[in-house]
C-alpha cells in the first residue's frame, strides 16, 4: 500500500471511529440547555438547579440560555434545528411538543422532533388576584364577569401556554367573557397583577409562592399540599384541571449512548439537595421526577389530549 492509500485509509478509519469516540467521551465541552422562557420564570429556576447537578455529575459545565418567544416555540425550534450531538438540549414543558405543532402552522417542527431525557417537574396552574382585590373566590370572579361581560381582564405567560389554555377552558365552562392579555413570561404577569393593571392572572402555582397575591383556585384534581387551604377550581364547581409537566429533552436524532448518559446524570441531579430544595420552593409535588420511558408515555398521551382540547377551545394563535 503506497503512502497516498495509507493516508486515505487512515482518514476513513478515523471518520468511522470518531462518532463512537465522541459518544464515549461525551460530554467533553460545555453543554447548552435552552430554556424557551424568560429568566426568573418557574421553568428557568428549575432549569438552573438541574444544570448545576448535571455539571457536577457529568464533569462538564451545563449552562442555561434563555430564548423566549412565541410561548416557548421559538426556543424549542432553535434546539430542533441544532446539531443532534448532545451539546444543545431543551428544558421545557411538554406543551412545546403537545400543543404548538398541533396548533400553529408556523411552529417549524413536529411533535416527534425531540425525545424525552427525564421529567423533572409537574406544575399545577392557579388563578390569582391582588391582595386588595374584592374577588376572593372563583364564584366572586364568575359573578363579576357576568355582571360586566368583557370588562375584566386576565394575564397569562403567553398564547397557547398551559395557563392560557387552562383559563380559556375555564371561561368556556363557566360561560363568561374575560379579556386575555398575553405576556412574555410569568414575571411580567406578576408585575402587572401586583400593580393593579390585571384583574386576575392564570399562573403556574409555584410562581405565586412568596408573592403578595391571593390564590383563589388551583386547577387540579386535589388540593396542593403546599396550598392546603386553597380549594381547587373543580371543588368550586368547574371541572377544569389541566397540568403542565416537562423536563430535559434532546433532538430526536441524538445518539442513544448520549441520551443514556444524560438520563443517568439527570436521575441523580434531580435528587440532589439543590434541586429538591428548589423544587419545593416552586411548589413541586414529591413525584416530580420520571425516567425517559415514563416521560415519553405521558407525553404521547398528552399529545392526544391536547388535540381534543384545542379542537374544543378553538384558540387562534
């Protein structure tokens, strides 16, 4: 074999070996986790706590990059378009796959564009008002809305997010009209609610923790252990109880060995003291964690259910 042929043969062998070596060495540089919401949101706080655990478990720095927009679809699409090499991941609720691809023609991706790595949160939604509001119960809210149809307003973190869908389903069930005002994230909703510019807000329950607001109802089947004195919306006569769940996801073509490493690291990171403490502060239930298989099954069920909800609610994005 002449020198030229040896060089070509060596190059071919290197090319064949490099993917396997890259997978076995993973991660060997900084890993970026995209959070498709603003800094300070519940998702952002949880993502940063998980990133710290992943960094210590897998020996490389995991950083959070906020890419808000279109209710989370913008940041999600950026991960879908990225390289499937394990160095660009997504931390987001399931709705970015179960809602947006089914509701928006411009989402830019399909529900199977990402694969679950691990579920690390499940959020209940809640209705909240300012402490000085005369509205103290869901019945008060319904009565006020019926007295002045269309006069009240409510804020939410973005079009087609779970807080938005939860409120729209509630409005349909209660047969009332309250004007919706979308924001670019929960912190902005909270600012306007506290400032008296919103009559009510539909929020992730954890967002209300430590805030000077009154939670008048929780969208859940049972009362939340962190808010035992707050009745569910269902208890108050309206059978609406959507929940949001999610966690770490990767582009669908990411090699299985990399997904396995991430899943192992995530399982440990989600049980680290840092994450457990953060989860409790964010009003997470004890069973917030699930592995990739369970996360995938729940996601598949959610895709089917959201298809039905979107048909019923008929919201134009």
